[in-house]
C-alpha cells in the first residue's frame, strides 16, 4: 500500500482548523448581529416612551404655565372676609367646631339687636303763678259774644280781666322771653308779651311804667310794670287783661293760672 505524503496530511489538518474557525466566526457574527438587532429594537422602544413622556411633561408644563396668569384683578377698597376653617376630620368635626363657637349673645362687644333708642327726655312743664293778686272781673268767653259797655258792641272776650288797683306791680307768671312790648296800644294800653320754654304765649294788657324790653329774659316773679288802664274796657273798674295763646289759638287763662283765694 502506498502511504500519503506527510505534507498533504498537514494541509488537511490546517483546512479543518480553518473551517472550524470560519464557522465559529460566522456563528459569532450571527450572534452579534442578532444581539445588535435586539438592542436596536430595545433602544427604539424607550425612545418612543421617552418622547411620549416628554410630550406629556410639556403638556403639563403648559397647563402649569397657564395657571400662573393672574386669577383676579386687584380692586381697591373691597372688603375681604376670611374663609372659615374647614376641618379635615369630616362633618362630625365640623359640627363640633360649630358648637364650640361662642353665641352672639355671649359677646360683650356685640350691640343688642332688641335694644331700642331711648326717647329724649321731655323738658318739665313750666309752673305758673298769677301775675297779680285779684279776683276775676270778667272771664274768657271763647266763641261766645259778650257785650262791651265801653265799645257798645258785641264781641268775644279772648282773655280774663283780673281786678286790681292801679299802680300795683304786675309780675311775670313764669320764666320766659319778652317777645313783644307796646307801651301805647290804642285799645289795650301798655302790652307785654312773653313766650315760655313750652311755646306758650302770655299777653298782659293795661300796664303802665313798663320796665322790660323786647328779647329780655325774665324769671318768674320779676316785675314787668304797674297796673294802668285798658282803653277798650275803661268803663269797667281797674284791672289788667290777660290773654294766652296755645299753639296759635286762644286758651282760657284760668286753666293755666292757679285759682286765687
């Protein structure tokens, strides 16, 4: 038998080794390529997720930016009430908090709703005294006509005649202001008119030697003058004629002055 040459024997071994190395290299290449494909897919997937996350974040940032715009325009002199505290423990805590609040009646600073303003104090009614000491010669007639012997006619008698001798003092029946003075009235002689704090007007006629003047303040009992003559009632005995006007209407002086004994 003819033996193979050692040279070709060595070539065959090297060829086999080359095939093994080439196969291993091809397998490594395929494995690496497969891995690269997988890695590329994995990289693309996170990239998409990242893009969506970035878009969502951008959207959130846009929403947040819009909330930074001023929610209101500041107004001057607008009262702002403090919000009531809301308990996070539910309605039970809220009702307990309500019951713990002091009632309006317990506040010493809160004014009473039912309190009514007090009525202003009325000034005391003035007390009157008679201007002279004397009997009633002729009384107040009101709407009734009486005969006047001096004037020889029928007329109303709007006052009271107090009989008193001439030259006796005539005194202020109350504290008042002198609102008119006429020393020579053709019908009534000397006249002094007083107005007291209640608005009552007292007119005294038939005075002489009047000692007061208009706008003077007099006290009760001050001398206004002396008894003189009443020209329109000169046929009667010596007296003074006194008239009273209450709210602009004649009133009976005997209802104002105390009765004389």
